[in-house]
C-alpha cells in the first residue's frame, strides 16, 4: 500500500509539511514506534465516474514514479487521524490527491465494501505494507468535479472497469491494491 | 406499502396512464393474477440530503391523503418492470415522485442496505402489503436537486433523522415503512 | 443461470413433481406467461466450508450434464415462492441440492452481497437467462454437515477459492454464474 | 464502550495478565501515549442465537458491575492486536468473554454491518469512550455452543430482539453500545 499522503514514505503525518501540526500530533519517532506495535487505521477510496443510473463508467488511478524509477498505479489511500471521522478522512485524502474541486460523493453509510488488512508480513492476507499493519476501510467514491493529480502524482488516469481489471494494469499496482480494486469492481457489479 | 407509482391502488402498471404501454406489459387482470401467485420485485428508496462529508442531514417523506382522508407519510417505492435494471427502476421511481430535476445519486453498487419482504399476511415480517407479496430492495439515495412532490402527493417534507424516527412520524407510515426508515437511519449511523 | 430446482428447464415449480402443489401454485402455462412479463425473484447461494476463524477454505459447485452432453458447474439457485421468506427459500434450495443434512448457516441478515440481474437479453448485465428476467439475491452460505448431490447433479466438487476463480472452472459455469462466484470470493476477501 | 478485554480499564493489553507478552507488545505507558494520539482498531461483536432459517431469536448481553456499583450491559468488544487479523480478534474476544466452547460462527466476509467510531469527546458520533478514539468494526456473530460469562462478567443474559431494544435495557448500556445493538437488530431485520 502506498499511503498517498505519505510520500516520501517515512513522512507519516502527511499534513506536517504543509501546516503547523495541531497539538497532540505524533513526532516522526513516535509514529515509527506506534507503527511497530499497533494496527493503524486507514481508508482506501476507489474514485469512480458514474452515469445517471449510478453505473460505474470509469475508475481513476493515480500514476506515480517510485524513487527507483518504477511506474506505479494507486488508489487514494491514507491514515485516519486522531479525533477524525472516517468520512472526514475520506474527504481529506480525496481532496489531497484529486484536488479541491473533485466534488466527491462521500458515502452516507459508514459500511465499507470490504476491510483491507495490510500486514507487514506478506502472504497472511492479500494486502501487504512493509512499513506497518494497517486496517483499511475501503469505499467506492463517485467524483463529479474536475480532478487534478496533486503532490507527487504524475497523472490521474481514467480507465474503464474492464481496463482496470486487466493484467497490465494489475501488475502496476502494489501491496494488494490491484486485488482491492477488483473487489471494488465486484462490489459495483463490474468485475471483468 | 404504498406503491408510490400505484395510486389509486388498483392501477399497477404505473406508466400506463401516461404513455402507450410497450408490448408485453400486463393487463390489469394479468397483473392481479400474477400478484396472487408470485412475489413481485420492488425497490424502496429513502431520499436524503447529505452534507459535504456524506452525513445525512435530512430525510424526504411524501405526504399523501388516503381515500378515507387519512394523512400518511411514505418512502419512494415501486415495482421493477420486466427487462428493467434495478438502478433504472430506482431512477424512474424517484423522478416520478420527486420530479425530473431531483438529481438522485443512484448507488454504484446493487447491494441494498436491506431487503424488505412485504407479505399479504401481517406478522410474518415487519412489512405488510395486503395486495401482494413484494420483495423490495431498499436503498438510501442522496438527492441534490430541486424536489417537487408529483402526482397524488400533497407535499414532500424534509425531516432530520431524529424527527424521522419519532413516534409521531412513525405512526403516519404504513406497511412497515416506518421500520424500514429506521433501518435506513441505522445503516447511515443516524438511528435516533 | 441454471435453476437448480428446474431441471428439465420447462419445469418451473420444482416441488411439483414431489408433492401435491399447494392451492394457488401456478400451472406450467401460467408460469410461462408470468415469466414473459415480470421479473422473477430468485436466490443464489454459494456454499462454502470455513475454518474456525470464518475464513473460506472451499467452495462447493454442482456438476451436471446438459441434455446436449455438456458438463457444467453451477451454484445453488432457485426461485422464491409466493409467501415464502428469502431465508426459507435459501434453506429449501440448499437442502434440495445438497441434501437434508448439509446443515447450512443461513445468514442472519437479509442483506445480500450482491443482486444478480439475469436478463433474457445477453449483454445488459453480466448475467443471462434465456428463459426469463430473474432478480436474484446472492448469499455466501457456510455448510457444516454432510453434503450429497441430489436430483440431477452428478457430483458436488469442493474447490479452493483459487481453483474456483480459474479459467478452466469459469468456462464451465453459465449465465454469468462464474462472475457471480468471483464476486462472492471478492466479498469474502478471497478473490484470486 | 467497555473494552471487555480491558477491566480494570487501565489495563489495555488484555492478555498481559494471563501470559508472557510477545516481544513488541506495548507497555502500559506506551499504550497510554498511543491512545492519546492515534485511533485504535477495535471489534464489536453482537452474539446471537439463530434458528434453522438464520432468524435471530436471542441476543446475548454481558452483565457487569462497575467499580461504582452500577449494573451495566455490554456487547463483546475489544482491541485488535498488532499482526492480528480481524477475524482472529473476533474469535479471541468472543472466547474470552463467552468461554472456550461458545462455538461462534465468525463471518466469512470482513464487511462489517457498521463502523462505530468511539470518540473521547461526546456528541461527535453516537459512540463515546473517554479513554480513547476507537474505530470499531461491528459484526453480528451467531454462537451455537455453551456460553458462560468469563472474567469480570456476572452473567450473560439472552434477550429477545424486542427486549434488547427496550428502553430499560438500553439505559444499562454505555458509550453508545445501546445504539450499536439497535443498529445490529436493524441489520438483521429485527429492529423493534
């Protein structure tokens, strides 16, 4: 899992660079310690375009280049802060990655379509994050506004559900996000 | 259950009055026969207003007067036609009851928050419809446009989730729709 | 979709052969008429074996031979009768296909993991049934007892989730049940 | 929320008293620090008895006495450990509270019926925990074996869904668990 708020990857408290951290936010050392000892609460959002009947017509994937020069595709993903509601974390991460006028339709219900358990040890679940044990609540989120890749993303590509499930796309996703994307497509009835 | 497309109640094929019925639609007699022998597929929609974080701030209920002069409140509800997708039936019934510019956000996923089984015999489930056995897929549907009550509805009232769960509102709902409304509020985390 | 209660395919009211039909059941002609004009309520069940933690370890698929001699694999599937609850229909069809001591754990919640819309016209949804428009509520159902294929099934094969998602298995499933099976595996976090 | 693994309430790592803690477990001080700065992953389980059709016939509530002598009723609830799967945490907490032969049917799917967000500040959500910000994945879990209250619980009472929703029961539940219980009953179609 690439924490989209979290690039370079050792910078956990993502807003830290942009504003004065509120009292009570963890230092880099404290976060590193917590990460080694507690599961961390995350959200994963699959941004989609829908037609008037709600049918998914496109899926948005972020394109990034790793420090090693590898192209990767990613979902919107990030940590839930202390004293932050799930729905506010979803909104914050989507605006952070897709820009302030993406106009996401945050789900009315907190029921996720699945829970992705990213383990530091590969193979226990389909999800893997070498940095931590993250428990991520996953949602499909329609966006209706203008989306622009932010921060370290090179591009935001819109693919059809069929394209998003293709092997060529799946191999560019990491930590099990390819599987999570296909689960999202299964949930909306568009698994190819 | 009051079929919102279906008032007066013996008029089953709701669009029949407004346009030429497509070939293959059932006559009133055929529908009456089918209703006595097969469960009928329905959708129930709970129209809501949400804030930017997706949190429900208001629920829309249709106000009607029965032939006996009784005031009733109802959800958007109606039959799924032959060869019609669930999502298209949801869109059709919402536009029929709330007007053409209600701008509903039809869910991307076909997974309903519950299935309401309206039985002709009271007491088997919380739902009752003396006319038929209806199996209704229930969804919470945010609407963002201008909503105007249509056809036989006197008014569309927007209540807070707390008001919608109050006894004074619940007693004006029939066939178990009050219970269904509270289930919807439970699903969005707003059960009072 | 092969109605597992429905073999040979023109025999709709499945229990008809085995017992005296209750008053109000449809004749073959009446069912044929209804099928041409109304969506029919169905259930699909994906029988699974789970371990102590609820993790799916095997999926049960029915093996049949079509009149044309083709081998097919199928889920448990069948119609919901008039005045029958969804949960009772699930139990009835599982016992009919897997035998009386399959000991299924029927879900406590009526919320299905998806709704499969089988259309008589191919291509509108991933599901297709040339005989009818069926709206099928789909559930994953753990079974703990001894399962024996009944009626026209040759065998009940237990596959791992990975095997069940393989192309060689998927091509033996019809009407979109392969897609539905993979959606079920996505829902339980075991999509391969 | 009463962490059922967590009595007296300053003892966070619940298994600490019973066995040698694995390397990497947090000290009491470290947990206190993390609790003040990160949301903590929890599970809530609503233990139920079901009939052959999966319909809920009874709900199990733990009866405890607080240090102040107040009687309280509680769901099974507790923290998810580092490197522990959700389903394993559910099993562990149910066995810890209901005994080793409760025989819970852990859900095959990780999709919870809701996510209860317990905030240290009351009023932000329906859930409140003065000790921490907990994000709790909530499941209805049928149990089929012999259940015996463990540790600090005085009793395990089985109530009908209707009784469980009554005001007299609801007032004995704390931190919003009464609301969560009613959401569970809504999810299984038994909200009274």
